[in-house]
C-alpha cells in the first residue's frame, strides 16, 4: 500500500505546482471512489473580495457547490445571458468553483453571475457497491455452519436448522447438505449427472423418470414421475408457441395471426411506417397543387396556417402536430458547444435556449437559429405532375435529411475568436447583413466557425418541407414577404446637406411608409447605389417643418452613424 508524504506549507508561499498536485490528487481520489454527482441550475456566484484595487474580477459559488465537473461543461450567465471564456475573457477554477476574469473584462457592482454545472457530491458509488457486496456475502456466510466429517456429526451439532443453512460433509461423502424445512431434515443437494443418455422417442408413456441420485437403490431414490405426465405438461406449456412448420419465407400481408403472429406483427408495424407519407402533387400544366397519401385529408386553403407578419388569432396548422414539422423550433445556440460536439452526437446538444424559454434572446451573441429534425424525402416527376413527399420513416429510394440548425435571418459578418484566432464569421443576427460580398467569401466566413452556406440552386430539404406543408410552389407568398416590400428606389433624395451627422432629412411622404426602425437605408449618387454608405434606421421624427422627417441612422443597429451627404444624393 502506498501513500503520499504529508506536506504542510505553514506560512511559506503556496506555489502553483503545489496547487496543481492537490488538484491531481483530488481527481485521482474522486475517480477511485467513483463519487456521486449532483446537477445544479443557476447557482449564484458572489464576488471574492481581494482589495479595493481588484474588485469584480473573481466570482465563486458558495461552499457545497464547488468541485465542478468539466463534462458536462459549466454554463455561465452574466445578467441572465450566457457567456463563454473565449468571448468574455475568463478562466474556470473547477476545484474552487470559481471564475477569474481578465482585468479588461472585469464586471461592475450591478452585474450578477450564475452558473449551471454538475458538481461532485459527498457519496461514493464504489464504496456503496463494496458495502452491497459485503452485505450480500454476509447474508450467505451467515447460513454456513462449517465442515463436518460425517452427516451424523452435522445432525448431532445441529438437530434442526433454518431455511438457507448449509454445511460441507467430508469423508467419503464429499457433498453439501442444506436444511429442508418441509421435511425437517438435512438434504444432500449434490447432483449426480447420468452420463448415459437415451433418445426421447425410446421412452414409453409408462416409464418413470427418476429424480435424485440414480446410483442409489430404488427404495432410497428421492422421487420419480411418469413420462406421460411430463409430456402433458410440456404440451400445455408450448400451446401458445408458434410452430416453425408454419413460418413464412418473407414478411408480407400473407402473414396472419393464426399462421405466424410475430411475422404479422412485424409486417403491420412496417406497413404503418411505409404508409406514413405526406405528399404535395404539383400539376405542371395547370399550375396548381393537391395533397396525396397521408396528407390527402388536409385542406389546401392555408389562410390560417401561419401569421405572415401580423398575429393571426385564427391560427390553425395541422402540420404543427405532425413530425417532422412538430419538432421544428427557433433557438439560440452556443458556438463553443457546437464546435465541441463529439462524432455522432446530436446537434441539439449545442442548443442553449428555445423560443419561449426565459433565457431565449433575439439579440443573442451567436444569433437566432431554426432547428429541424431528421426526416426522409423525395421529389419525383410522374407524368405531368411533380410529387414532393416527406416521411418520418425510412422509405425505399428516399433521401435522408439529417437534423440541422439553420440561420433564421440572412447572415451578418462578425468577428469571433476561433481557436485563439480572430476570424470573420457569418452569423444570423439582427443588424447589417453581409452585403456586396462574394458568395465564395460568405461561404468562407461560415466555414470559419464550422458552419456552411446552403446550395440555393437545387431543391433543399427545407424547400420540400414548405412545399408539402403549404401545398404551393410559391412558398414566399405562403409564409409572407416580411419586410422585403419596403425596398424602394424611386428618386427619393436627401433634402438637406449633412456633415458627419447621425441624421438626414427626407420628405415625410417618402418616410412614412418605408422608413421603419431596423430597415436598411442606402445613400448614393444614383438610385439604388450606396456610394455614400449603407446604414440601419434607428428612429424617425418629424422636422420642425412637418413636410420633412429626420431619420436617425446607425452603422449596425446601435452605433451612431457619421453621414456626409448632399441634396444631390439619393
């Protein structure tokens, strides 16, 4: 048995090597003991006061919630929003249950910190298993009465016994005897194996099957039973078992409950899955859509299938309860968790909040996404019709669309630190979209953090989902145009010169319909150009002369713009 030498640093400096050794020791002890764990949600973290010159930098949970696991990774929230070491400049002390911010990222007095993590608890599964094994062994050994040279010695020492009591008899017997409470006697539980066998067909109904020591005389044999009685019992026990003579060579509708019930059960299950197909049939000649297969009874009147930019109080979409549509959801993700996903892991594991959760945020640092589960689909031209079909189950010839997460908006270009390197990344966040950027470059920005840009030149699985759901090829009209109709370039001009200003003046008649907060506002020398700049509208207000409207502009939705324009600009 080995042990570590004891070391007491007393009042000397505690160096990092000593702390590293303590951490390694705790890791080995917790592994050897197989400590139990406890999941803790949103535990409050308090500032660790070091001195007035070093405030709001170290935050720690209360005693009892320390000793964190690194897997699953702790999730930290600052003022209710998830933060990560890469983006918020802190390191994690798993042993002490704390985080340490870099000086440039320290918090303020009004900031709050919480952590959701799994910690080591006080129990030990290893010790619990050992105690259980000891208890089980003690339960058995409590009935062991020892070794005796003869049966008579056992009977003399223990005239009676209890159920489970047993002893070893040596000498010429070499057997184990156990107390039989039914006959109130010690019974030899040794089984003599008869090596000579006999064919079942050679046993007559009147023959007796001996149970017990076959080498003993007939008078001392324990029990016997008629072979005819055994056959009767076997026949009764097998009455519900299928006969192999009835088996079919393939699973088909020919399988019946009487003939081969298990084959019938399997066929019915597979047939039910094969039958679940939701199809939209597009008549290419008459340019209209009908439904078929499992979707045949669903209306093609889709007025109340969605909201289309305003709240539809009569919303009723039957596909909301049909997989895969029922599992589609708007969500926030963690890019760090996404990049750390193990091979074969579900992409759902990187989702940190769903629409409707208290911590869901449309302004989340990693954008807003839509999760779509895996499903099977096909697009087939049959005669003058094109058939779009979705199935929750695998179907012959169908394409499998794996689960995925897609951006809810056209992406903007943002700077992230990926593996310690600052990179331009495409993220679906509100604000200025990635404009005037080559498609190949946008694809690079997506790949910089492990994502991709969908091929827009062929039917995507998402297109098929919408075509089947809304029974139309014009899915843009079906779901609504959003703010795409706000785009205008009809000779609108700036009505007052501006120099390094966050505001410009335009006609109120031009602004009333098209200038809404969040819309893009391009300024250039000609209609449709953006030579002066591309901005995002923050707000509008009437000028002192109500003929005009003052439009306040930003560069990204929040940062005030610096605009220099003239009345010659559009």
